[in-house]
């Protein structure tokens, strides 16, 4: 415990790094999965190509991807970009199937009536289909958020893993407390992210309160089983 | 500088980085296809076998722990929310940290730098996806089918083993796929704290700043993960009882009901896991 107080500055700094390095992939992955998911929900070929492609990328263990990306991107191995890009790829791969399902889950009758009312396809998407798909998108995003926060710590092996630094450093010093504190702060950060997402969801989708609770990240264990 | 120069410089750097990447990959493949690198205790052959051995052993332990429990939960419907809570909470745990924690605790208890704590962590990590696959597989079996089996006089044991288990197999294998990928990936990062496994190439490459070596490890680990996942995907297709095709299970797209409950979709547990 004294170690915690003596090193609070370091730990909070690492937590801030962790929030930034996992927050960017979560947001970029979410933003990218919307057009990709919309596209894939309209074309069988696109769906097959996108799901297979991201499925293969997702199968690649993260440490392997962290190491290969600098070669492909032409970045330095210690560059944070590698980690951010890798986690963004994983985030899209995790989101994509759920996003396709979410857009597909909006009733065809509703979409037809919107068209009959004179909505253009763009405004129909943003004002009808997207909001109605919102609860499912949010449930997926919460799973991605929790997984990305925990996955980032692996990047400590290539020097930019946020709180993962406490794991490599704690191992080198054979210091158990440091590792436990790293785990606790990682889980706390995941909880904070999750809480923020729930609150944002309630503000943006006030009609959906009971459903948001029911489709919490804890209640969708089936897909995207990510750890580490 | 005219805009054309800018474009030219950009294209030049693009070509340069492409050639650079190509060089690394060619060197890595030359290393992999050199038979002398396959021999010996620290060769590709030994490390590949160690990686597979660690994976198979951890998965077998996890199957013994998780599958009977998952089938029971699916059959009785009891303990479902506990499983969901556990799998959700487990997702938030940083595997890398948990791995190092176990290894250090193992050292404190005098286990030294043995593989036992590593295998223990890998087995524990494989439990949630297997549990979810087993229980959601049984749960996804049509209740009318189960009632019919009961009505023709099958015992609960017969219902579980002859009706529910065969019908649950595709989802159960889906859970096995997730678990296996997670274990392969985590066994890779385990090379940081234990000898053996293909992750050694990555760790050595990073520590020695020998980039080709790291890329060798990345290629081998990715290939292993893709091949094992491909094999399990074929198994998953083969074990589906005749008459239970993908189309016969409820699909997600049209109703909207199932989108929020993807456990019902045929390959819901399929999405592989990345790690380490």
C-alpha cells in the first residue's frame, strides 16, 4: 500500500496513457465499423469479404501484430502508432458482426415507412436506422471497450502498454504488489469507460433505459472473447 | 517546392517502406525455410511442439472443468446469471498481468520458473469461453425438442447426452475455438516469463533488437493460430447433426429479436480471441 502512495504520480500517469492508448482505438474502431457495417449489411459479397478479412486479422495474436505493424507501416517499433492501429483493427473486427446485426435488426417495415414519408437514404440512415440500431451498437461497443482496455497491457512488451508497464516492471523486480495494483487499475479503468458509455447511451437514447441495462456488456458473453 | 515534388517524395517513401517491409519478410521466410533452424532444443520444431503441447494440456484441463458444468447449467437453467457475470468480469482482467501474477506466486511457493503456473493461468483463461459455449449450446436447443424427448420417456441423462449434447456441439466447438485461440495467443506472451513456445522468437527479437527474429515469431504464431482455427472451423461444421444446418437455427438478420441475444446464432461463440 505504501508503494501505491509513493508512486501515485507514476500510476496515474500510466493510467492516463492507458486511457488514451485504448480510448483512441475504441472510438476510431466504432466510427469505422459504422460505414463498414452499413455497407456489409447491404451487400452479401461485401459482408463475406469484410467478415472473413477482419476474422483473419483478429486471429493473429496481438504481440505478433504489434511487431509486424512497424514493418508494414514503416514506423519505429517503439512508436505508439503500432499499438493504436493494432487495437483499432481488433476493435473493428469485434464490432463488425454486431454492427451488421444491429443494422439488420431494424424492422424493414419501419425503413419502408420512412422511405414512403420521403426520407432520402442518407437521412433515413442517420435519423431512423442508426438511432434504432443504437442499443445493440452500444452493447457491442461496451464489450469492445472492456476488451481493448485489458488487451492494451500486452503492448508493455514493446514499450507502450500504459498500465502494462507495472506488469513488466513488477516482474523484473519480483514485486507482487505492483502487479496487483496494475491489475486493479486496469479493471477500474475498464469500469470507468463502461460507466461513461452507459451514461452517454442514456443521454442519447432516453427511450431505451431498461434495454440498455439488459444488454450490458456483462450480459453478452457469447462473442468476442477477448482477454489479455 | 512544387506540389509535384511533394507527391514524388511521398511515392518514393512509400516504395522505400514497401521494399523495406518486403526485405524483412523475405529474411524471415528464409529463416523459417532453412532446415537448420528447425533442429535443436531452441529450434522451430521444439518450440512449435512446446507451444502446441502447452495449448493442448491447458485446453484439456479447461474442458474437464468447464464443459460438464456448462452442460449442467444449460440443462437445468440454473446458475446462468452467475456464468454471465463471471465471463463478463473475466473479460476485464488483463491476461498479461494475471499471467505474471501467477508466475510470481509460483516462484514464491518454490515452483521456480516452471510451466505449472503458466498452464494453470491458461486453463483458467480457457474456462469462460468453454463454459459459455457449452451452456449457450444446450440453452439454444429448441425446448419443444427437449419436451418431445421427455414425452417419449427419455431420462434426463438420456436427454442431455443424446439430444442436447449433439445439438449443442456446434456452439460448444465454437467456444472451444475461442478458448484455443486465446490460449495460443496467451502462450505467446507467456514466453516472456517461461522458456518454450514460439513466443520466444518474439521476445528474443524484441530484447535483442533483432527485428527479423521478431518477425519470424510473428509469422509462425499467426500461422499456427490460423491453421488451428481453420481445423476447428472444419470440425465445427462436421459435428453439426444432419438436419441441423446453419439455416435451420435461428438467424439474426430479419427478426431483430436475436440480434440482442447472439447466443442463438450458429456461430455466436465463433469470433476468435486475440491476445498476447
